[in-house]
C-alpha cells in the first residue's frame, strides 16, 4: 500500500510538472538608459503581478543597436486572421520620450497584432513624471505599466477593464494600491491568462 501511494504521488507530481507552461520570452531593449537596478525591480514587479496566473518569464537583454528595436508594425488590424498564436518572443523597448498624444500622456503602447519588430513600447519620460507626481518609485510604475502592456499581448486584447491593472487610466487610488497591495488582474482575466489556448480569441469591447 505504501508503494502504491508513493507511486501515485510520484505520478501526480510528474503530471503537475508537465502541466507547467513554458516561460514567456521577453526581449527587452533599454533605449533610454534606465538603470540596471530599476530594470531588475521592474521585472520583479512583473513576475509578482503574474504569479497568480501561473505565467513566468524568461527575460532577454536586447542589443540597443539592433534594427529590431526600431521596427514597429502599425499595419496589422484587429481580426482573427491577423494572428492565431502568440509571438515566440515578445519584443519590448523603453524609449526616452513619448510621442504627442491627443488623448493625454501614455505610459506605454502594445501592438498585439503586430507581425514584426517591437510589440511593446514604454515611455520613460511619462513614467518618470507620474512617479514623481504620485510619489511612487520609478521601478514600481514601470513594472506595473509593463505588466499592463504584456497583458494586452498575452490576451491579444486592446480592451480595458473598469478597475485594476488593466484599467485604461490610473488615478490616485491605483497609484496608492501600487505601494500597498499592488495592482492585480481581475479574476476573469486570470482565467483567460491561464487558458491552455495560445491566444485568447475573444476580443473585449
């Protein structure tokens, strides 16, 4: 009986190990001179935020001189035909300044349906401004903003939620939460991210 129990536990352990998803690869280009310590803290924030989803990350340092870091595909449209799988590597970059935005300053941009080049762009100047005005560390704001944009990539979803990490615009309440509990995904978003499907085909409006 002891042998059978041990074998059962061993089998369950093997099944549990096999069910673990592969880490999501992210190639990050630091084009704005963000310090190594801030980058480390931001990556740790991303990992902490995603801990509830079971998703882990494999980070790669991109060569700032690489052509890929400056190639952006704005041509792709929001359709089922555009992409049916996640990219093998999510390409992200941090740039010094954000372009003018008619709807107000943005911390970052995601292109879930882009076929080549950069998928996620983070804006150092806007992140630094928010960090100072809201009294939250630069690394914490960067980590949360990066986690938000990665969320769009993993759910292939440009929609937003009324609250939490995927809210379109963060206010004082969200920034206070960053310092205390941290912003998190809504339960239905966690379920979507845990889906075995490589891409969630449902597009929120």
